[in-house]
C-alpha cells in the first residue's frame, strides 16, 4: 500500500501533448500534488521496450516538472527515475492514457506498457492505462475520464509484489454504458494483427505502412479481449518473468 500524497511519474507513448496524458495529469492531481511528467516530444507508438542506445537523448524542460524527451517511452521512464525528478524516486509510475487499446499481444509492441515494465524492473509500482477504440469510431475519452481515477485509487491500496505491473483498458463505449470492472487474463488474437502494406512513391520506389488489422477472435471467458466486448474495464496483472514453465519438463528431457 502506498502512502498518502504519493510522488507520481507520468509517462506515455502518444507524446507529451497527447490528450490522454493531459487528462491523466488532471485526474492524478485530484489525489496528489507531487506529479512529474516525462514524456516523448512526439508520438512513439509501437516503440515497445526499446532504448535509444545509438543516439543522444535530448531533453527540453517545459517547466519545473514537465520534460519533453527525444526518445522512447522507456527512455522517459529511465530519465524520470534516475535524472530528472529531484530528491527521492517516484512512488508509482503511471503510463498513458493511451489512444487505442493495449490488449493481448499488443503488450509486446506497446510503448505505453513498456514504460510500466521499466518501472516494474526498477522496483517501482507501475500502471499502464489505455482507452480502446477502433477507427473510424471516435475515442471515448469520457469513459477513461470517469473510471481512471477510481482504478488508480484502488491500485494505490494494492500490496505490490516485485516484478508486477498492471495493465488497464477502458472499453470503447460511452461512460454510461460501462457494465463494471473485471480482473482479467491476457488474451491472444489470431495471427495477422499487423500486416505490411506496399505502396509506391512518385519516383516509383516502393515503401510500406504497417497496417493495424486487430482480427476478431481470441476472446475467452475472463480475458481482456472479452472484457472489451462486455463493455467492462479490464484490469490485468502482468509480470516480467516470461518463463514458459509447462515447457520445462520436455526441454529437460532433451538437454538434462
């Protein structure tokens, strides 16, 4: 359980001016005044858990507690925790609110989730927040706005264990249609969520966009994908240990 008036580090992957981050800061300030924002200077969606190891990371300080970083969300978490926050480290890291879902295998690509992972790696309780939507439907920011504060305040009471971070997704419906909150497992969609799409420029050279498909399927009782269908807020406990324990006996027969 975290103390009253915790020190909070806010990070995202949509950029420091992203509407979800602006909203999140307002929500967090309702229960603490010790808030620091360290976020990319522009959108870094899909950055995953990447680091800027071959380029210098530039920092632009906007005011005493707001920093725009030319780097990835993970870079932002590292700089916030080690360099930019004065005095003691943050009590909790909150990443988001992402414009779009971070469900199922999205976690492996997500800069939003990666910032929370980095917090967990460094022993800091961490939460990733995302607002589900599918274009051309509008982003239902009112849903995240209504439920994010309640989710965060409850999670502040959690007895955090090492290596834990919590992945939260708000359903893509108006706030008054939300049916509840559900603690979920991570789902897995069928293959084909991201497909290269070939195009040709004016000089007849090919180039590619990665097209986001989000194929239907992978829903199962109790998982995060099903929660979105049921218009529930999905709260998924995640861990850094990715060991596939059921495979150990078979591997031990081969290598033991």
